[in-house]
C-alpha cells in the first residue's frame, strides 16, 4: 500500500522539540536484572537504571468532570469497565488533562457494573455511557461499545490506566503517516516507573512476551518506532474501517485473554502493519480486573484461567503463521522489531545529525531516510553517545534505534560483537570517527564497510595552507592524508560526494574502490521562481564551525560586498549559520545582517525572499550543500570554483565560477538587475537539481552499492 506521507516531518519535528522535555526529573535506583537480550553474554550484572517515577495523580472525586465536545470526531476512546468507578474516574480525569490537538470522544463501556459506575454520567459530562444489560466480559463489552463510536479511529483504553502528557497525538500521527499501518499501541509503564511493555513478541509456540518488562522505559531499545507482533490491549488505536472489516475481537476468546494478540494477527492478515509508538506513554495498574498472580490461572473460577485456555485456541488458529516466528530464545535482536529476514545497517557518525544546523548532518539524515526506504533495519551510533534532543527523538520516530547513554558508551564493542551475526553493513562517517571503529568492526563482523569522509580533510587543509601559509596546516594535512588513506585501504567501498574527489582518491592507490553518491537527496521536486520583482537581498548559508565558511564570509564582506553596495544602494547581505564566531557577529551593520542559527521554517522563509545566494569559498573540498540547497529552492547561485567543485554531470552551462573579487561582484550586479536572467538561472538550476539530486536516484545508487 502506498504511503500518504500525511505526517509532515517539520511539524512532527516541531512537536518533538516542544514536548521532549516533558518528563519529570529522574531518580536513580540500582536493581539486579538479567540482560538476556544478548546471545553470548548472559551472566548476571548490576546496572544502574534511572526510572522516571510518574507523579501521583491527585483527584477530587466530588468534582464534576466535563469532556470537550467536537463537531467531528477523530478518535473514539473506548474504556471498558466493570465496577472500579474511582479508577475509571481518575483515568478520564487524566484524559481531559493530557489530551490536546486531537478531536476525541470518550465511550465508557460499562459491563453491567454494580457500583457507582452505574451513575458515573452524573459526574462526567459529555461522555457516552454505553451500558450492557448483562455482564458480557471484556471482549463482548468492547465489541458492544465499539458500535457507538463516531471516530475515524477506535482507541481501546483500560480503565486501570492513567494517560500522560501528549499521549494521543503521536498515536494518530503514526497511523496517519503511512496507509499500510492499521494499528498502533502505546508504551506501557508501571506506577513505580518500570517498563511493562515496549511492544509484544509472539514465539512460534503461541506464547507471548512483553518486551522490556521491568526495565528502564527511557533506555534506547524501548524508544524507537517499530513494527511488532502485537500490542497489549491496555492502549491500542485501530482504524475503525479495519475494525469493522475484521468484525471486532474474535468471540472465540470470550470472556478475555488473547483477543488483543489475535486482533494484531488479523490486522496483518488484512495487509496492514502493527506498530509501537514510544512517545505515547500510559501508566498501567496491571492486574486490577483479573489479577496478576500466576496461580489464579489454575483456578477454574477465575477469568485468569482463560489465559491458558485461550492460548490453546490462539495457537491452533494461527499455527500456519506462527511457523514463521522464532523459537523462544533470550536473543531478541530480530524478534523485538519484526526484523527477521531484514538486513541490518549500522551507521556511525560523530553525533546524531543536527540536520537543521549543517550540510553534513542534513546529508547524513537524508541517507538514513534512504536506508529505511530500502527496507533495511537501521541502527545508529553517535560517537559521543549523547541523547541530543530533539534530534534523537526525530530519528527514533523514523524507526531508527539510536544507541546512547553511559552503558552504550562503555559497552559499544560488546553490543557490536554480540549482534555481529546480524550486522550486514556498516557506514562509517568522517575520518576522526571512523578510525576509532573500523579495526574492531572488521575483526568481529563480516559486514561490508562503507566509508564516507564527507570531504577530503587533507585536501581541504592543504588548500587552506596555500592561502594562509601556516606551517601547522601543512603538517596537519600530511597527518590527515595518512589517516584517510589508512581508512580507504580497510574499507570495502569509499564513498564521496564529488567526482573530483573520486578521481583524486582513485589515483592514490589502484586497490581503492571509490564510488560517488549524492550529497543531498530531495523527496519533492525543485520549483523555479517565477517572479523576482518582489524579492531582494543576497543570502549566505553555512555553519561556522566549519572554518572555510568563516573565511568565505570575511573575504566577501571585505572585498566583494563594498563593490556591490556601491552599484546597488540599499541592498542587504544576510548571513545565516550556526555557531557564528565574534569575527562574524561583529560584521553586523545597516547593510549586513548576521542571523546566526535559524529554524527550518525561518530558513525556508529566507529562501522565499532572497534574490541571490552566494558561495564565496576560497578553499574547501567536496560538493557544497549550501550550493545544492539554494538551487533546490530556486534561488540563483553566484559562486567561486570551490563552491561548485565536484558537482555531478554537465553543469558548466548553468553554473559559472568567479574567483576574484571584481568578477564575483560584477556577476552579482549584472544578475541582480536582470529579472529575466534570474528567472532563466532559477529554471536551469532547479532542473539540474531535479535531474541529479532526487531521493530516488540516491536510493538506486545505494541499493546497487549494497547489492540489495
């Protein structure tokens, strides 16, 4: 089924930035636990677990609650209950407090309760109170109440739960992000902060496992979006149309147990996926209705007894599917996210990509998207093992497991070694990072290693030396060359963004396999600009933790811009880039605006208003992201030869270079005054980007390199 791509990434990213700090401050406790997710090392160890203890919900039971009313319902929240009115009241209280941005209704599925639940509508206004004539049990009660639902989606929520801030909108965002998703579920957490479940695993004997049970719910392995075998019915969201097609919970499981697991299997049988959404956190007081004591399952008078009975029914019904599931095992690498049969790629960079701050990070992020598009199981290590936010959550929401925290910082070798049999590819980024990992990875895995330097460090510093004449730069360049050549020789494939660098690296040794890939890959087509009469000013984009950008702006402001200002009175030069040093911020005046870091939305607005973009680099290496990005936005580029170096294909008729101040300024002055010339340049450059810098082209090349 084709994805609708209805979840706009920039809006989701903004939501993540707003919400990721909403957790309470953690407290540290030490517990003894078995970390049996590893195949070879299963010995007992003590690990510090930092649990976020949920705040106790204080409820005034004399208060009248009032649910919001919406004209159109997106989600019908169905709460099955048999007695326990105080718990139900508290559950709905938390829904009112913590549900924003989604139009919803609450349907109380009252299974012929005998306590104050019978009159709970007097205490909760605008609720649909759906009461059975006789006790139907959990399954029959849910099926009965679902008939009253008006929403596009049904959400079954146990009454022994408390929802947390921003619990519902991530579920809706995920199910609406892809037409092939039929059901999604929440992360379930115990009241003491321990994890109850981060998705469920079904073994081939039909028995289930709550993945992550008893662990820290903030650990990396429990916090990425993933496909799962099932989600426990305490909090599951399903498309109503799919629910109706399936016919609801299968009544063979009356009164309860295995109906939620069976529903997940039916969802898949209809061609849809079942997904886990870690951003939706629900506190679950497990066992309120039927108990948790395993001995209850032996009591034929208890509902818990149906757990064993219904297991037999489930295993018989789905035996043809369960044959393809794994045998019960402590090794959970492929079982926890239904990645059996998938190939795994491990990507290593200096940190999680800050894709709104620098071109290299944006490229890394785009290639992570490409790898997912190719159907790979993607794992990511940032060398600092820090949970940079909101960037880490952004990757996790794409379905990427990001390894962070002190445990992984100390034990990354163990993680790679223990999972070596499942790591098929490793993509190493940047020489100073790659050199730390490559020998170990080659020694313990059979993975194909691809190395991406982002640019030739030795070449960049060699060129900088020619301008600045600093002997330290030459010495550093020689050192970088030795490091980079060592990595080239140990990699299966060396990747570069530049045709020029491919030629240079290939000439260093005939044994090197060097392949060019795209610096940027865009999902949507570039659209040229029709009207330049409403635009003004010149734009520079570039992060200032990269020294060539500092030199470029200083040279432009000193040598080029004074000539331009003289011919075009009132023109402004707008400088955008993270981490501007004092020598850049001091440039600000009436005609030079130093904005520093801007958001993706602000950057898009600047591209919509600028008349020209400049790339005045005097040294550097590799293809320049700022050049490609400006062309993608339709803004004509004026550049030095270093700004357009290594671009793919034939670009000489649409991109010219100007390496001295006079010619650079003359080109700006001529173009700025000629809207027809600007429109022609915009059309040609956008067409070039659409030919060479598409996500489809990037995916096709990566598929070929990985031999998928």
